[in-house]
């Protein structure tokens, strides 16, 4: 992958979605850069509201943009809130990308998701398999919205020469995650469920699905570091996957989380819940060629995520 050095120093850098798990991690990582961090609360500017976004951009005129804002959630959230997921995520992408263009932002990074790849694409998932097969039904609305954002970035580069790039993160976890029992992703869901079971002295914890799907998990601070690295070094129309290159079966993953939380009871599986796509391991060849690798192991990341959960829930450490 051709690398193209881009100077962040001294620039105004807007993190769209700064209160979310990824956005907050980006704000933490950018605090180590000599930049002017720009954020705006949802209450002030709803990114689904085109006029509000255009007005704010004309005033703020950020030079660099990390588009981390999105409506996100786990497999059940995606599968039930289908209209919200497709509308909100298309609106956010369309509004921010167009406003960036109109206000001549120097560079923009669009954050996609590993769910954009076909359900049964060969693993590990290569970036050039996008749109080569049917999507996983449970998250098709979200995937379509993310693919729209990717194609917008590509089209603005083609028509206007905009330096807009797109990255595809694998499943992320860490501080600031959403712990909602039904709408969360698996990492946050299991941290909370095993923790509550431990406190309650429960004898069994139910995990969704068959446990056979495999997932790749990247700690969110590593994700933020990869995004800053790519903003500084990559310019092009090609997607760049961001992952660790390793995956784990949900059954084994549940045992790892139980061990870290200190839950010693049984684990059973509720197969009435969806498995989703059987596997989502990203090919990280392009990312490695651009000089980045994850540094946080799953064990260390989970320990940090659990500590953050306990601190956030002001739950006494056991
Ligand atoms: O994290 P998750 O909801 O999202 O589910 P996906 C991952 C796997 O964990 C699935 C299983 O096979 C679930 O069945 N799982 C087991 C659980 N127990 C639980 C639980 O208590 N909660 C949850 N949520 N899962 C998402 C997409 O797919 O991946 C999003 O829906 C996004 O759009 C995200 O792309 C990265 O990995 O299946």
C-alpha cells in the first residue's frame, strides 16, 4: 500500500462521535498529538440533521475529521432496530462527508465495520471481497449504510480529489462500551452478565447462540492508535482492515471472560438467540504493510475493559 505522509501537527481535528467508545478512545489518543481537538455534543448538533451539520461545519471548518459517529449495537440491536440503523448511519455519513467536502476539509477518515463483508466470504476477509456476495441478514441495514459511506468517500475522491479514506475495524471493546443487556455487543454483554452472576452467587450463566461462531476482538485504544497512524500515513481509495489477525470461538471466549471476572459457575447456551455470521476474521495484510500491528492481548484488553466497567458502574472491586 502506498503510504503518503500527512501532517496532523497544529491542525483542527474533529472527532465525530467523541462520546462513543471509539470516539472517546480517539480523543484520548489525539491528546498525545499537537492538534486542536474539535468536538460538538449531539444535543447541539444532531448529525442526522443536514442543516444543523452544514451550519456547524461552516463555522467550525475542521481541517481533519475522524467520522466515528454511528448508531451501533450488537446482533440483536442490529436485527431489531433495522430502520434506525439504516437511516441514522446513512444520514450521518452523507451529512458529514458532504459538509467536509463543501468546507474543504484536508482529510477525512470514515469508520466502517467488518460486517460489510459477505456472510460467507472466504476467511480471513480481504478488503476486495466487499459486495461480492449476500450480507449477514441480522446486520444488513447497518452494513448497507456503512457500504454507502465507503462508496461516498471513494466517489468524492474520484470526482473532487477529496482525501477521504475508509477503514474497516473488527469487533471492538473497551472503556465506554455499551453494557445494555439486550443491545450490547458480546464482550460488554458477557463482562456484565458474568460480573452480576458472580456478585449474585449464580450457578449458571446463559450465553447466546450455539457458541460456535468465531470472532476477532480489538481493544479500542489499539483501534484509536491505528486510526491516527493511518490518518498520518495512508491516502487512497482502498479500504484498510483494522484487526488483530486472530479470532476465537465464542465458547472459548466466554470461558476467558468468566475467568477474568472470577465467575466459577456453569455456562449454558440459548440457541434461540442468533449466531450471526459464522466467522469474521479480517485479513490485515494491508495494515501491516502500512506499519501497524495491535499491541494489546485479548487477556490484557479484557482485564482493562473489566476494570473500566467496574469503575463506570461504580461497582466495588471484588
Ligand atoms: O457482538 P455481537 O452481538 O455481534 O455477537 P456480531 C457476536 C457473537 O456473540 C454472536 C454471540 O455469535 C452472538 O450470538 N453472543 C453470545 C452474544 N452471547 C451474547 C450476548 O450476550 N450478547 C451478544 N450481543 N452476542 C456485530 C454486528 O455482529 O458486529 C454489528 O451486528 C457490528 O453491526 C459488530 O458490525 C462489529 O459480531 O455478530
